C-alpha cells in the first residue's frame, strides 16, 4: 500500500486541490449543520476552514502517507480526520467544535463524503 499512497502524493496538482476544496466546503457545511457541537458562523470561515482542512489532509498524506478520510483508511484515517476537524478551530475564527463534535463530525463527514462525487484522487 505504500506505493499506492506515494503515487497518490506524486499525482497532486492545483486542479485537484481546487476540486477538493469546493467539494470539501460543501461536505464541511453539511457536516457542521448535522453535527451537534460543531458550528461555522459564515461563508468566509467555511471557505477558510475548507482550505485548512484540505491543506492538513494533504500534509498528512504527504508526510505520513496516510489518507485522512474517516472511512478511507480504517481507524487511523478516522482518528486523523477527527483530529484535523478539531485542530482547524485553532486556525479559523468562526469555526468551533467540541471533541465529541469532532468525532461525530468525522463520522458524518465520511458518510456525506461517500455520497458526493469528486473526492477520488
């Protein structure tokens, strides 16, 4: 699997990042709406948090070789996804999430993400 992950990192480009950003913002908005303990107070905090989430996801993939999606890589992907959702609040004003909200958010994010196309690398 390491070769598969390395190939995924090498194929990264700006178009892919923008698609992930737009789809990620949609998924994030749905997740925040459905998750207790998770709120985003406006359009710009949503966009900025989607950028932060996409950047952190890319960095985790790049340096750890682990896809940080809740259902993409089992428990490690789920834990990384919840951690990224939680950590993002320290970078974005207007984005707040509790620890339980991040865990529930990772589950909902994974479920919504499975139904919205455009996330596959």
